[in-house]
């Protein structure tokens, strides 16, 4: 056996009369008079291969082991299929069983299991239609990310996952320590002084690679990261994970306008890539998960995004007459309900909000001349709310120092970040895009736990 055998996807293109072997996991077996029909899938494409087994061709006892979830290989002849929706099927001449799946205990016996149930069987859910499709789209979108940046001359960089700079303030952090030991009666403190800890000071899992990416952009010009990011917020929503993947481009010689253009091109191009490469999977999501999915995705690719300042958005929200759970006025942070109203009701497509009050945004965002707002932008999408957060960065040393102090942050820790403004500073900008939010948008899946193979949320780090 060798990985260089063909996939089921390729088998569909073979001419009738060709001999072929199909390897995969059984979706179903149906027996009728003189014939058995087996639906086989190897993950290479959405469509199952139909295998026809005529009575007596393979040993009857062996055929009984072809049950939902079992792993098998059928060899046979590719023949034209009389069934609708498929050009060819496989007429079996022999069968090999790799792994049986006892119908009495195999957990994914029936169709129609709930998403909640499937999360508890996350190690097996990939064998079903929905999750096969999710992970194929996830692969294609990942490839699209690298292609998008490569075409534009961006360098793919790797920023650290462990960091001692608790300085970004983007979210609660997980501490990384060897000072705690796991004892039978609970945790035991092995080292009391942070100086004796592994890294010599309190260290954490990163909440964003941005600050490091900035250092690389000021030398490589255009860079991006695409890696895991961690937030220890103890909330369970359908749009937050404790471990998620973030894409963070950072561009020197770039203003907020350039940043917004890149964000818009990014979404349009990666969505187009999914439409081009995952047709059957998206068709399935359109039919079973989110009606109108294909229509909205096509619409997004074709139409520009609306751009609006935070101040304008607040005026629209105040005039909306909606009874929001959280009231809005200038200066408040927008909640998901406000973001969704703006993009779903007011605009009807993605919208980019800019120039937020400085109090609700990070210290590194460039201060506007009004002294009250910063050059921030959030891209909001229907169904999802915030999908991208970005900004032009403060490149003026004196203003940045003032902003760090105003935010009450320890300025000594930022010596290297401030060095970027001391030596060869330049206007630069970038954004962070949660890859799972993009996945939710493209697939129509409603819960972020269902677009990543193994989700990390409060209380859950299994598998
Ligand atoms: P939100 O307001 O939605 O919680 P945020 O403003 O805290 O997000 P940023 O710090 O701006 O998020 O992070 C950049 C991007 O990372 C967000 O636009 C979003 O796409 C994604 N993101 C942030 N937090 C999470 C999370 N806990 N799980 C998944 N994706 C996230
Ligand atoms: Mn944000």
C-alpha cells in the first residue's frame, strides 16, 4: 500500500471499463434483491462513490462486515451509472476489510445527529457529510490565504507563541509556567519567585502576533502571520474560542485606507477561491446549513464594502428605533447586536467602521488630529459581526509614549517597540482576522466550535 494510489475524487473521472480500487470509510450499505449498494467516502470530495456488489461476487460473510463506519477497499470496474447525480459507479469484483465498525456500538450510526452530540464525538465527526465539507473548506481557505499574500509579495513570518510581554491588552492571557506542580492533592507551588520560573518572568500564550509582526514589517516591508492565538476569556459564546487561528498582515508605507483595501481584497479573493474550489461542499452548506449562503457569498465578491465612521454608525444606531439590549451612545463599545444591525439591516453587506474613540481601542492605534479618535477599523459581516480588527499604527515616538502612559502600561517593557519609532519609523498598518470567523462566514456554520477540528473553550481541552 502506498499513498500514491488514487482518490475517489479521481475515480469519478475514469472512463467506463477501467479497473480501479477505491479505499474509504463506509457511509451506508443497502441490500436489495441480488444486489448491495455501498456508499464509500475517503474525504477527497463531497460525493460518495457508489459501489455495486452483485450477489455471489464477494463472500457473503465478508460483505456483512461492510457496515457504516467500517474501513474497506473495493476493487472493480468503473461503469456508467444509471442513478442521477453521478456519471459512474464501481461494480465490485473483490473486497478487502481494513477495520470493522460494530453497528451496535459505532456512535455515528444514524443520520441527523445534533451538532452538540457530534462535538462529543469530535474524533469521528469528520466522517460525516458536514464535517468532511467543513475541513475541506478549511484547507482550501488556508491555501487561499498563502496564495493571496504570496501574489502580493508579502513575507510569511512566524511570531512567538510564548511571550513575556503582557502588553497588548487584547484579551485575558493564559500563563505559561513551570512553577506549579501537579500533585495528587491539587496544585503545589514549586517556585515562588517569578525570577525562578522557566522564562525568568511571568510568561503567557500570545493573544496576537502584531507587535512582533511590526518589527519584521519595518525591514521586510510587507509581512503576515497565520498561527494559533490564545484568549483566556471565561465566556462561552458561539463566536469565541480559547485557541483560534489568526491571520495578521502588517504593512510598512501604508495608511488606514491601504489597510482597508487589503482587508476587502482579502475577503473577496479568499471567498472567490472557496467558490472556485469547494463547489460541492458549499452547495451542501447552502442546502442544509444556511439558505442563501451562495447568494450572499457571490454578492460579497461582486460588491464593494460599505465604509462608515464609528460616529456615523452611532448616529444610525441611535436613529434606528431598535430596542437594543445594550444602549448605544458615542463612546460606548459596539456590541454584537449593534454590529449585526448595521451590517444586516442598515447596509445589507459587509461594512468597515473606522475612527473609533481612543478609549475603547488599543494604545498603539494612530491618534487622529481631533485628539479623540484613532485610525482603527473593524470589518463587520452579516451573521458574524466583527470578522477583522485593524488599524494604522502610531508611528510618532512622543505620541506613542504618551499613549502608553495614559493607558497605565509599564513603559519600560516597550523599549523594543518604541525603538521602532526611534530608528527608521514609518507610517504602517495591519489587521487581525480570526480564521474561524471567516470559516463561519464561508460555510454558514452557526457555532465556532464546529469549524475547527478540536475546539478549546472553558472546560474543554479533550481529544
Ligand atoms: P470580539 O470583539 O469579537 O471579541 P476582539 O475585538 O476582542 O473580538 P481582536 O483583538 O480585534 O478581537 O482580534 C482580531 C480578530 O480575531 C477579531 O476580529 C476576530 O476575528 C478574531 N477573534 C478575536 N477573539 C476571538 C476568539 N476568542 N475566538 C475566535 N476569534 C477571535
Ligand atoms: Mn477587535
